C-alpha cells in the first residue's frame, strides 16, 4: 500500500498549483483520503479530505473557496487544486489514506485515523 504525491513547487502569491496523490495497492473506493500540511516547528494541519465514494468533502476554514479536492477513482488518484495561494500556505503537503474508512462514506479531518502516508511535497508561496 503506497501513496505518492506530486505537483508541489514554488509559486508567487495569487498563483495556483495542482497536487496529486496516486494510491497503489488499494482497491478502488475502499479508502478515504486527506491532505495535511506541516510547517517546521508547527503541528500538522488537516487541509481537506474526501470520502471513499467522493460524496463527502471537507475543508479547513482557511482554504475554503481557494482549494478544491477531487477524486479520479479510475486512476486511483486524488487531486488538490490550490488557487489564490498565499505565503501562509507554504508547507509540506502530504496525503494520507484511511483504509478501510473509519466511518463508511465519509472522511475525518483528524490525523490519528490515517494509517498510510505519502512522503510529502513542498509548496512554497513567495514573491
């Protein structure tokens, strides 16, 4: 069971990035996915999550209206579209899988429920 993130990089304030999380070894739609981010010296923060079927989605308040999570079940991939980026969004972004889902057909914005983690991808927003 493996998660691999891609799509991070450097962008100016107001710019956009698209992060991808490719899952391998999981059966399609048997896992919820969450994106977390962490800045050195601070606790890891849940950013967004999507349920195994894609019907339930949550965002932390600071990214609502700017970030969009989506799921391509055929490709076993979850995307996180980051728009209107701000310097405060600078962090290492990691995806994590809750498999099987702790609660069916939903996702939980709490780190301890996620068993599988990717290596992370750096997002830097600066001018």
